[in-house]
């Protein structure tokens, strides 16, 4: 197909509009009008051609009205789709914001859950140890036992010192006696 053929096809498509044959109808109407103007026929044939041209004109006007309504409907749909597009975009934005908020809440919930788990672990460790009152009572018992042991140690130290002195006296007496016996 040559370049000029393509141009002719493009022009026909542009003139034809929605493909309803408007250009053909206009050409037919033009031919009929020229034929009607140049006709030397009787009144009845002229009247018949005139009625046919009026019918063709009505078809062309109807097609034009239909095209205008289709265009108006397309414009209304374009506005409608623009509104829907804006609503969808705002819905997407609000959904993104909600997702971001939910992510933040999820991070906080994870942190809270982790803190709760650490708390539970520490609570288990703490529960293995006795409470303060029991620990204080046990500490008092140990201190009391320690005091008793310290007293007993002092008593035993005194007794040991006493025994050492007695032993020393005994050993010294034995030495004296032995010296006496050796001297006799």
C-alpha cells in the first residue's frame, strides 16, 4: 500500500467518524442534490427525489445527533472515570497510611510482647527464690546461730587457754619433779 493510499484511508476514517458510513451518506446526498437541481423531470419525480433527500437528511441529522449524544456520554463517562480515579487514589493513599500505622502498631506490639516474655522469664527466676520475709527470717536464724557459735568459740578458746596453762603448769611441774628426782 502506497503512502498516498494510506493518507486517503486515514482521511476517510477521519471523515467517516464512528464507521457508520457518514461520508458515503453525505456524498450520496450531494449527488442527489445536484441531480435534483439539474433534473428536468416531472413534478412527481422531483417530489419523490425531494422526499428521498429529506429522508437522507433526516438520517444524517439523526446520525449526527447520535454522535453528539455519544460524545456527551463519553465526556460524562470521562468525568465519572476521573472521579472514580480520584476516589481510588485517595483510597490507596488512606490504605497506605493505614498500613503504615498498622506496621507501627505491630512493632509496638512485638516490643510489648518481647518485654512481657522477659518479664515472665524474670518472674519465674524470682519465684524460685524465697520471699523477703522468709529470707529475713532465715537471715536472723543464721545470725543467731553465728552469735551462738561465736560464744561457743570464745568459751572453747577460754577453755583451750585454760587447758594450755594447766598443761604448761603440768609440764613445768613434771620438769621440776624430774629435776628433783635427778638431783637426788
